[in-house]
């Protein structure tokens, strides 16, 4: 919806969406592989935090639509932060699975 509304670039939206799915997938797959013995609620950012960040980006863009930094608007900058945090969470879960499975 953000990229269709021309709020953020489609490339940023695709990467953010992919990492969002990958974050949930690594948790579900890890818990399935452990047979329910391990809880994979590890990582810096989970679903509620992702939703709060997305909501915050929408409000920030609504309040400051013309603020541009390094050719990115505020929503794009916040989504780039979301991409970084999601990738970090995926790596944390992969490392946790590697060490514990």
C-alpha cells in the first residue's frame, strides 16, 4: 500500500515485505525443527514492533511529507531502518538455531 500510494519506492517496499516474511518464517521453522522444545522469540524486532514502526512512518510522512534527506523522504528512511532491524533479527534467529539445534 505504501508503494502504490507513492509514499515509498517499490524497491524498499519489496525488501521490507520480504524480510518481514523471513522474520516470521525463521521463527516458525526453528520452532518446528525443535519439536516445540525451543522458543524462538529471540531477536531485536518482532511483529508488534514492526507494526509500530510502520505506523510511525505513516504518521511521520503525513506530518512531514516534504522533508527529504539523502533523496529519501521520512517514510523511506524509517522503512530503511525497519529493513536493517529485520535483517538483524533474522540473523539473530539463524544464529540461535545454529547454536541450539
